């Protein structure tokens, strides 16, 4: 029987080659897209699944606000760990560690060898045995209990150990000495296997200096603000492994009590709020609110968007199958009637039709396996590095099997049910083409076609509006010059202002370089350096959280940031005076820029005059509103500059812009810059970036969404038009003789095309009317994420509808022109 079903199916496909190709091609695109997206989702959801009891591991994060401005950080003050250990119960393990970024380290193998230097090593933390108890490290040498219990110990991962000591065994490495920044000496006390050998993880640390190295050294404790509740940095992290039955909400209440006890008074005095929350381990990889160390995070909205795209593509392809199958019901009516007359049961017919659908789906799956690598390139922006498609992955096989079954049932069950339900007597009287079957099938096909084009129209409108917002962000006047500006950073260990001035003077002499300025940061960045400023001269004292930018007197000139009143800062390295922006001007209660000149604000116990007001500019991506800002001199030796570096919100940089010439000179200019840099800082790596490129990268997530929308739109339209083409081919075939008669009676080609295309265009118009309010709501919801956003112009909607109609007409014309221009004698001759 199965062989008979297969033969019938193959004969049916051979007689309907065009429809079979349309179904297979449409389903293959949907299946291959679903397969690729499954790989992405499976990859991102596989992080940190190998830990023991991962559901009980939480990271303590900080959520705060200052004068209504919210902020979030994964960091906590260092004293919090000790307070939690003493005052909070219901915790099985308390793990706190400190991230460490030494500028250099050196290794002394023996006293006869010269130290082997390594520059800017990464992925180093201070940790103790509690860290190794939380994560299932495999020890290759040493033990968790003894390897990090004393000052001056360091545990290495296998990869880091082989890098430092390539010719030694793990046992022989024990006791070797490592010197960090010429100030911290540690001896190798243990070797662990790299954690990523057990699976994907957010814990990418490779070197572990014992935490007692800080705790028993007063100088290091002071350097790391170990006992200061008011110092919070993302480098300081705290993890809790809760006991069975302990609720996270209970622990958060206890953390709130600890905050009130230690910082509550300061919070009320300085008008800020602070709350410690417990972030589940499985949320870390997806939550960019708090971020993680050097690990590319996944985005749940993007992932949801990808899953919806896959679902829509499969759904549209399945709609094509249903449409074409029900459209051909009349052709199979007599076959069904004969089978029922010969004794076939309804279940046997359903099984036969589902078998045909399964065969089509299997052929589409084979084609999708070929298309999958191509789609991996298409979705390269969403593909994590190292992710590839392989049938050796058992989960891929399982997913394909589940998807084949799901698509078979989705696409084939309804047509099988309808075809098998035909009445034998009606069918044999050739009423399969008339009556309730024809009416029901036509309405179904119309509804499904409208559904297809609603989805396609939604993507068209969405793609246009998202692209419009991206164009708006990339081309909006940010209030400063961003073209032909590049920057590079000084080595952070260098505090010599003299060396920087020497380099600046030499750069000024390089042809192709105009202005050169030293500052703490570029005008637009993700970095924040803020402080509280008080203005007491008003009727009521005003305290404002103010963002700081610092630089020399060329900073505003280079970036073309105009002064509205007052003067620029005088040359110097002290913060004896400041400039403020328009927003801060209005916060202080002034309406005209000149009114603020000479007024005194207090910050960090300094009374500082305002000597100028500069025009507002966007210091951050357009997701953020313009905040009060002050500009001061750099002053690398003062305390404010040190605070900027400690919190990671300010990095010393030189910005250079081209004065005349063309872009072809830049390679030569950059080569000279590199030579000068390395003459001042021998052995240091010279890296630079262009400001306009940095700004573009800041909208990487939005650009990914835009690209996703464009590809989704293209694939959706392609599959929808495939189905439309199949339907028009079927319709024109059924109406061949009618068209022949109309032409004999004098109908023109244009009239014939209008008759054939009119009904389909009506369906596209109805789809447009349904999709427009849905798309309008969705895009408005998305645009609410941006403080500055483009207008949702009315013309986008009719333009998108017109594009969809034109595409539909092009698709229809492929067959309607052929039918309308055919010789009527040939069609009537076969009557």
C-alpha cells in the first residue's frame, strides 16, 4: 500500500511540476531559515548549563537613580560581601571577586633568565576558594582549598599556563613566580582546565590571583577602595548560591536593609536611590542592562524577532501549500470519488494526502540543508563566532524531524481533511467544481492569501520605517563635527603630562593634521563621568547631577562646538573654572546664556566660576536625552581625573581632524602618527578609531534589526509572490476557454489582464488595510525606545502599499500577459 501511495504521489507531482516546485521552494526557504535560527537560539541558550544547581546561582547587581535619572551596574561596593556574609542567612556560598587589568606582567623562570614580559594581559581576577566551589573546575594541579587561601598565590587555566610556561609540565609550573605591574608578586599554586571545555560560559577568566593578596595588604585595599561603601565599580562582583527553599525576594529585602544601614543617610542627603537586586545566572548572557566581561551578549528582542521571522516564513510557505492544494481539489475530485467507490476509507485518503505533503516537506528539507550555509552568511550579523551547521549535531537532526512533522501537519492536514470529505455522488456528477466545495475553497484561498500579504505588507512598512530611523540617527546633526576625526588612547599607566604635550607638539607638525586636543573622552560615547554640583545663589539651593567632559582649549574648536556666551577656558591643567551647556543653564534657572557667566557652583568642595556657556550636543546615542554638562580642563594630576579613570568612564585620548586634503592622505598621516606615538611610548601598540565609525557602531543593535527587517521582507515577499504566481497559473488555466471566448467577442488584452488580475489586487489592497494599523502600532512602540526619533510620515504607508501592489502586478503579469495574448482559436479548438 505504501508503495502505491508513493507511486500516486510521484505521478501527481510529475503532472503538476510548477506547483510542486513552488511548494518545495517556499517550504525549503522557511525550513532553512528556521534551521539557522534554531542554531542561534540553541547556542545562546546553552550558556552556563553545566554548573551544579544553576537555578540557585545569582549575581548581585545595582540599580540606582540620581534626581530621577536611572542607572544600572553589575558592580557592588567591596564591603557589601563581608556585610552579607555576617548578616544574611539562607546562602550556601558567597563568592566575591575583583577584575584586574594589569598593564604588564613578567615571568621569571629562574634567576639566570631574563624576565619574560607580557603586555596588557586580560581575563584576570582576584578570587578565593569560594569561586572554585561555585563553578565545576577540573584541577590539573593543586586544590581549591590550598591554591587561593594565602596572599601571593595564583591559579592558572591550562591555556594561560601553556602560554606562560610552554616547555614545562603542569607539575613543574607549580611555584613559578609572576610579577604584575612591578607591584604584585604571586607564585603558581594551581592549574585548572579551561572552563569553556565543559560548555559555553560567561565566566571567561583565565588567571586567578588569591583574594587574600588584597585583604592582607593595606596599600592594595586602599587602592581598590575595599572599605568604602561609596565606591562602586563593575570590576567588583558578588555572586550568591542560595540554599534550597530560599527565595530571591527575601534576600533582596535583607540587602535593602544593609544599604539603609550603611548608605541610607548619604542617599537621603545627596538625593539618590540605590537598590541591590539578584540577577539569575541564566539571565546574564541576555541582559545588556548590566553587561559582562568581554562576552558578546545576546539580545532577547532580536532572538524573539528571529523566531518570529522563522515562524512567519514557515507559515507563509504552508499557506502556499494549502492554497494550491485546495485550488486543485476539483482536478482530484474524480480520483477521490473513484477511490471511495473502490472502498477507500476517509482515514486512508487522509493518510495518502498527508504522505504527499510529507514527501514534499522531505524534499524541501533536503534543499534547506543545502541552503542553510548560504543563510548562515545572510544572517552573519546574528551568528556567534564559531557557530556552524553540521548534521553531526544530534539536536539538528531532532529539530529537523520535529519541524518536518510540524510542517506536514500544518500544511497538509486541512487540505487532506477537505479533499477526503468530498461526497462520492457529488464528485462523480462533476460537482467537485461547484457548490459548497468551490465556495468554501475560494473563500479559504482568499483568506489565506490576505494573511500572507498582511505579513508581507507589515514587513515592508516596518523595514521602511526602521531604515528611516537608522538614517535619522546616522545623519542627524549631533552638535559637533564627527567627520575626519580619529582618536587613540595613551597607555593608562602613563601620568606624565609632559610626554603627552611633547607628542601633541610633534603631531601639530604633521602635514594633514589640523587641530590637536587632549581630552578625557570623545563628544559622543557610551562612557559617563558625572558629579554632583551645587548652586547656592538661587532662592532654593539647586543640586544637579552633571556630566563632565574635560580637555584643553582646542577641544571645543576641533569639534566645532560653539560658545553662546562668555569665553573659552584659559590654558592650564587645573579645574579652576568651567563651561556649562544649555541644559545645565536652564537647570540653574537662567533663560539667557549671559546670565550664568560669573556664577559659582560647588563640586568636590571646590567653588568654581562659570566662565562660558556652550551649545548643547548629543554626548551619547540618541536613545538618551541631553543631560546637564560641564566642561573643564584635563589636569591629569588632579583627583577628578583619577576618579574618571578608576570608574572607567573617562579615557585620555587625542583627537585629530584632517585640515583640507583628501582621504587618500590618511594612510600616510596615520603612519606618521604611529611612528611618533611609538617614539614617545616605545613598545606600546598604536590603535586608533574614527569618530564617525564609532558613532555608527553605537547603533549596531538597531542596524541589525534593520537588516533583519530587510531580509525578512525580501524572503516574505518572495514566498508570497510564489504562492500568488501558483494561484494565478491555476486560475488562468481554469479560465482559458472563457478568455478565448472574450477575445473572440472583442475583449482587448488590457481588459483580459484587468479581469484576471482584479480579484488578486483586491486581496492585496485588503491586506494593506489590515497591515497598516498593526505596523503603525508596532513601529510607534519601537520608536519609544529613542528620545530623539524620526517622524512616522503618512506617505510611508501608501508608498509601501503601492510597492506591494506593483510587486503583485509584476508577479501576476508573468502569467496574465501570456494568457491574454494567446491565440483564442487554440483554446476553443479543444472544447
